[in-house]
C-alpha cells in the first residue's frame, strides 16, 4: 500500500517496516535501533540472517553514533561521495545490533541522495536499516510498483518515483588508510582511488560482504549474457526476449534497447529486466556491455542476474 511521509514516519517509529525510495534502489526500511523491527526485514525478504544491513543516515555527524573508528580516509570519502550511491563499512561500536550487522565486527553506513528519504530521516530523527526491497536473490526494485509486485500490497511503500541511479551502491571497507572494494557500483573504483590517492587493496584478514551470492538480482525467467550482437541475433527467436545495448533492431524477437551510455543503462537495467520478465518468455538474452571500467558495476549485476 502506498503511504505518505507522515504515515511512513509513524509506522517506522512504531517499529514497523516501510519501503523507501533511494537514488539507487528502493529499500525495505526499519528503525536501525529496534531489533524487533530489524527481524521483520529478514522475515519479509526471506533473507538469511548472515547477511548484514546498511544503515541510512542523514548527516555525516551521525557516523560516530555507529562506528568506533572513523579514519581520515573514510571521512574524506564520505565528504566527497555523500549523499550518494556509496556505502562505507567501518568497525562497529559494541552496542550496534548484532542482527543489523549479522555478527560482523563492522557496520555499513550511507547517506542516500533522495530528497524524500532525506526528509524522512530528518523529520523522524531515526537511522534506517534498509536492504533492497525485494525477496532474497530476486531483482531489486527501482519503482514503488516493483516493490508492491515483489513483496505484496501489505508492505507500506513511500513512493518517491523511479530511482535515478538504478543499481545498488558501491560498498567500500576502510581500515586505517587503506580501502577495499566490496561491491562495485556507480561510484567508480577509479574515482574512489583518485580521492583516496591510492588504489584498492585486499586486506589480509579478508573482509567479506556476506550475502553477495553469485545467484542474485535475478529475474524469474532464465537469462543469458551474450558476448556479441551477432551471437545474439543467431539465438533470438519467438520464445526469447532480447536486451540490446546500443543501436540496431532485431526482427522476429521482442527486444528492448538501451543506449550505450553506462549511467542510462544502470538507471534502466532493473526496470527493463522487470518488464522482460513479465513477458513470460523462455529465455532473456542480454548483450554484454563494452569492456570498460564505467561498465564494471553493470556487468557485475548482469552476470549475477544470469547465473
Ligand atoms: O544501494 C544500496 O546499497 C541499497 C539501498 C536500499 O541503499 N541497499 C542494498 O542493500 O543494496 P542490500 O542489503 O541489498 O545489500 C547490502 C550489502 C550486502 O551485500 C551486505 O553483505 C553488505 O551490504 N554489508 C552490509 N553490512 C556489511 C558489513 N558490516 N560488512 C560487509 N558487508 C556488509
Ligand atoms: Mg539486495
């Protein structure tokens, strides 16, 4: 059910979950300090308990409510990339719910760049734990309608329009003055390296982003990544639907087309896959994007969706 801002605030304060818009994907939000509310997120998503949640805050001054260390490098990255599609993983304060962080010693934080959700955070005074508002392993939602279709109409949804970035945030862990990329996103590794003044490392004591199962972000219809346009043309037929990246047409096969501009493809990827899924074809064929750094996060999501 669609709810307005005041209803969303009242429900969240009462310990209920509400789906909220962000610039990346819709999140299934709950008060990050309320364990009963957090448990509902896992139940509704059918998410394994070993997969921690991201805490959404509205101001960088809130970071130290949650973390025991906020190293200068993390501060610099936060100041540069927040609000935005960028999540920081830092050592958690002992009081931070073990449900929220799935027993990790760390906690993930981000300031989302969405006016309605920033207003929600400011007016409520809450910090909101929010994973993507979809069932575990399924396609992430980028509209209120996707949330309702995926989770059912009982879940309250704050409608903030279509998500502008369209794929989940970049996740970075910081230890001292080193950083590690845990999940690629539209805040590029190159831009992070520029701000950090150094490339990513792999920490010895491997920090994991649990829950990044290979099977993830998947439509119900089987999906295959196709390395070239010619190969795609050869496979396309009446029982397939195809996603083309760039110009051209495909006779005799339902097809969708995205222009060859990575931010546009990211913005439209999930909503296009939702539409293709609804066609009920046997197979979704997706043309592999160009092999270039700005496509890394998109290729990551496509590969997971196809696995
Ligand atoms: O863009 C996004 O990040 C969206 C919106 C709603 O903010 N959220 C999102 O949440 O994608 P979710 O739960 O689908 O993905 C969160 C990822 C998981 O892969 C989890 O493993 C990782 O964040 N994560 C959370 N806390 C962590 C921690 N303490 N250490 C390592 N990884 C963590
Ligand atoms: Mg997710």
